[in-house]
């Protein structure tokens, strides 16, 4: 079903990282469009996502023993307790996606400084991709609503400018299933206009 997709990144199972990484690596030998693995909620403060630099290095060595071309992406957050120093992990990471879990104007107001701090930690090699939530899970996972449109507008405008000036390498907007929901019409319109 994904044979026409140029690059596929497969998320690892929480609590079963090594086995799922190795399974993905073996699959990538048959399905050459599998470009890498993605560690969701990387070191976000929960026991199931905790990983040391040595563990990440070992995971990288395991998948590359199967397929030397595979890359590693990690999902990181820009707020305590999930924010941490990426410096010791940088040699083993190819893509860092950055996320702001809750609707916060201050994050977008200080975006250049936030990304400069991250870039100082990881260096120039890894790609930095900014994540944008269309749905506000950070306020309430039990009753998520659309991201407040004023925060979403600011995030889209900020990220677009950061891509154009080379501050970051790209953007990711998850939960594509919500794009067709009527309550997200304004969000989708903003995205379409910003990234034509």
C-alpha cells in the first residue's frame, strides 16, 4: 500500500524498541522506501520512552548491521519535563522533530532562540523538522479540540518563515484524518495558503 511513497519512516513500539527496530530494518531490505525508524516521545519523562546515549548508539548499530542506509528520527518536546539536552544523542540521530505540546504564544514568540538552542546541541548534520498540531491534545487528551486558531496561525507563519530562511529543514503536521473535519477548515486553509 505504501510502495508509491518515496520515504517511509516507521515508529518503534514503546517498551519494545529493539525488537521493533530490528523488524523494521529487516523489512527495509524488501521495501527499499523504508528510510528509517522514528522514536516517538523520545525521553519525554515516561519510563517507556527513556533512553541513554549508549542505548541509542547500540540501537543504531543493530539496525545498521541489517541495513546500513537506515536513519534514526526522534520526536522531542520544547517544554519541561520533556525538554532535555540533545548533545550526547546528536551523533546517533539523523532527524530531530520538535514539538510544543500545549498552545503557547511564548514558544512561537521565542522560536528563533528555541531552535538556535536545539541546533547548538545537535549541530548542523541532523535535519530539524518542526511539528505542528492541528488538534489540541496538550490541553486535554480526554476531550481534544482544534488547536486555538490564533496560536495555530502564529505557528504556521513562524514555521514558514523558518523554512524559508533555512532555520529549520521542514514541517510535519500529524493527524491527517482530522483535516476533513469541519472544525479544522480554517486550519487547513491556513496550511494551504502558507505552503503553496
